[in-house]
C-alpha cells in the first residue's frame, strides 16, 4: 500500500489493524482441490499472514496464494470466454479445389518456410470449423506474416466469401494494398482484359479518398464484386456493407480498440473468422495473459534469403566523430546503389504535440531531432548531392503515398521519417538506417524500425544515435537492442522495464495495471499453473462463490481488453 503525504505508513498500518481485528471468516472461492495441490492457506489465513506474518515461510505462502488468485481468475475469465466463442455458430468456409490459392502458390517466386506452412495449416483448419476462428498471428520482424495472412484470405475467397484487411494507418493500408497487388500479380486483375480465369478483385478504402471514389468502392463491396478490401478505419463507417464477409484480418492489433473491431465484425451476416496480427513479438506468458481467449500462432524463423542486421550504438556526445562516420556510411551505401532511412522522434521543433511515436522516454523533448529541420540540414550539408525526402504523419495522404512510391521506385536516396515507417513498409533496396535520439523510443519500437532494412539480399546496418550518459538505464536499454536480434527477448526486457500497464489495462504508460501482485514475467510459473488449474475448474464446474469473483473482475473498467470476443 503506497503511502502519500496525507496518508503515511503508520496510518495505513493502523487502518489494517482495525480491519484485520474485525475480520470474520472470509468465504474462499479457490476450489479446495487446487488449494491442497499447491499447499496454499485459505483466503482468511492468507490475508492475515500477508499483513501480520507469524513467520517468513507462511508470509511467502500467503503472498504466493494471493498472486495465484489473480492469475487464476484472469485465466478462468479468458478460457470461459474462449469456450463461449466456440459455441457461436458460423459458416464453415470450405474452399474449392484448385482455386486462386493453389494458383498463387504455384506462382510464388520463393519457398515458404516450414513455419509459414504449418501456421497456414492451423488457420485453414480453423476456417473449416462451424464456430468463428479467433487467432493471433505473431512473429519476428520480417518473418512473413503478411504472406500467411494473404494465403488465409485466398483460402476464404476460394470458399466464395469476402475478406477485410484492417490496417491502423493510411501509409500501412496503402503499403499492404500495393504489396498484395504485387504478390498476386495478374491474379488481382479480375475484370480487366486478359485477366486469368481465377483472378480476384482487390480494393483499397481509406478516409482520404474522394467521396465519389469511396461510394464506388462501397458499392462494389456491397455487391460482392470486391473479394478482398484493404482499408483503414474507413472500413468501419456505416456506409460500408459486405455481401458475405468471411474473414477479418486485423494488422497491428494493439492500435485498434474493442469497439472498432466489433464494428467491422458486426457487418457480417454470420460471425466472420478473425485473424489478428502483431509484429511485436510477445513472450509466452504475456500472450496467454493478454490474449488468452485467442489461439496463438507464432512465426519464429526468418524467410530464406533474409540477411541479418548489424546494429551499432553511437554516443554522439562522447564520440561526435562517430556521428560523422554514420553519415559517411549512408553515402557509401547510396554509392553502392542502395537506399537509407534516417528516423527522428518528432516532426518539427517547438511543438510537443509533434512527437510522432508511441512512447516517449526521457525528459525534455525540445532538443530532439525533428524531420522538418533535419531533412534540409542533411540535404544541404553532409548528404549534399543525395536525393533526400521527408515522410511524417502531418503530410496529407497523397503526399505520403507519392513519397513512399518514389522511395520504392529508387527515386529517393535517403528518406528522413518519423515512426510512420515502423511497420509494414517493405523496400528491399534500403540497407542502412540511422535512428536519431534513439533513447526516445521503446525497445520493441526500435526493433520494429530496424526491421525495415535488410529485407533484400544485401546486409542491413542500423545505427542508434544517442546523447545519454553511458551509465544510464536508457543507454543500457539501447545496448540490449544493439546486442540481440531476438524480438522475443527484447520484448521481455521492454516489458520488464515498462511493467504491464500498457498491455493489461487502458493505461499506455506502463505505470498502471489492475494487477496488484502478479507480474507476467516474474510469475511465469504461477501463470502456467493457474492456466492448468483454470482448465480443470471449467471442466469440473464453477462454484457460485467463484462465479461472483469472476463477475467482479469483469466489472472492472480496466479489464475491458478481455472482451475481445
């Protein structure tokens, strides 16, 4: 119980004395068999021992019991929702043989990894069931999640249904649309002259399209002419109706609220299957704690031909000449025919609202590098002679689209950008990335950003520029990024430092969480035991006392994330 100025520790202790002395026997919701299995005290004794311990062992056991309770109730809630979802009826999506998926696979210019094949098979099995799929597809940066999602979409299209692909930003939606069209090639030219018989229709729907463009696309979606639509929040508008929506793919799960996903799924005549993708690798215990109502598929291997990325940490304060060398490396890569990214944490100087990223680490923001200042500075200074362009969130979508197209077409040498390039951007010719004020970004975000390079045959180089002292926690964090390419390990470090608030509650800062004792990394063993105990309890039946505890948990505002079903 944290003390405050007006409520010091001695007052808290006094209040607890009064409560404990007047406490009657507490009704215990934990099934007796589980309590005996783990030799836990009953709830009444656990409360007493954790506040007024008679000896250290009993105090430890009491704390373990109360920590287990949190994990147990959470897992019970997740698993019971999962079982409820399994009772919902939907159409089994049975694909025709030798359809567009088979043709697409035949034309693939590369080999699918064993992981991509096995995860695809898991999804295909789910799609044959008469209850909606709820699956989370997670994987390393560049592990080929999009190709798995596209094959799943084609499988559903072969079953004569439509697919909606929801992306969080226009840049990402346009990128996915282009990538899908490129990967399908002439298989996405349905309705055009000379299109193959199996060709499908792929459409894009974003908020910045003109009203007439939107109306035309909406009419084609309503009639069923569009097989696969890629879009942003514009897909959620009331004007959008589907002929038969069979699958919803949600990219970057954490950027969409429950209501937004439900709004899209409500457009289907029968509950659609749901495939959720996240490019941030999630440690196992976090996954079963946060996404316990989803089946989880993990892609851990990188596709053949992907080259490893080398990451170096550059202290611009103590070694300014190293920063000069960073710009030199960009010039060398460009002269070898490659391209570069320079990432800055903010759009322009002097406005705190311009910070274009998910998390801000550090104190004063006025000294941060800004895209609108850095780009012209580089173009007229150290990178003079190179074609330098800007990309950030305050540009209109046409400008952003044109810039990304030009960069993809190798008409731009250096792209100075904010984190709008964090996910989904795929330019294989980009081989070097310089991240300015890298200490201002989260670990997972840095891992995402560097995943934009090394996507072709040439090796990738990522340079993290910082001015923080070498004995600081921020420097330690950057070192962790520089020393490992394992996204799952980095996610563990990130979560360990930021706490669970950002994944278990409505708070994004990591300082608030409805969990009082449970820590999803420290208490891995407890979570695994609780998951197993919850499964047994659901099979044997929930007591009225336990049901009341679950209701209390569900009533808490900060666990609204549980209602993903």
